C-alpha cells in the first residue's frame, strides 16, 4: 500500500489566490495514483495520497524565512 505525501506551499499562482485549488489537488491525486499504477503496478484503490499545504511562515531557504529571502533577492 503506497502512501505518497506531496508538500506544496500555500501560495496561489496569481496574487489573488492563496492556496491550491480543489481541482488542482484532485489532479495531483489522480496523476500520482496513475503513475504508481503504471510504474509499480500498484492498484489505484491501494494508493493513498496526502497533500500538505505549508504556510509561507513555515519554510525558508538560504538561512532565512522565505519572505525575508525574497525581499533581499528583490533588493539585490
């Protein structure tokens, strides 16, 4: 029984969006499940997909919180 966890940032693809849409999540679940069926022959009904949305404050890179890193790069 495969369990796949997908982590995405809780940011929309355009300024007025702040999350992944239900349609996008459904497409991720379908696509990952079908990939496991094709590659590993895992039945769709035995594949679990978990989507975790990560708030902007809860991730970073370059030793900085994401918002600060982006500010520095923009000013750079």
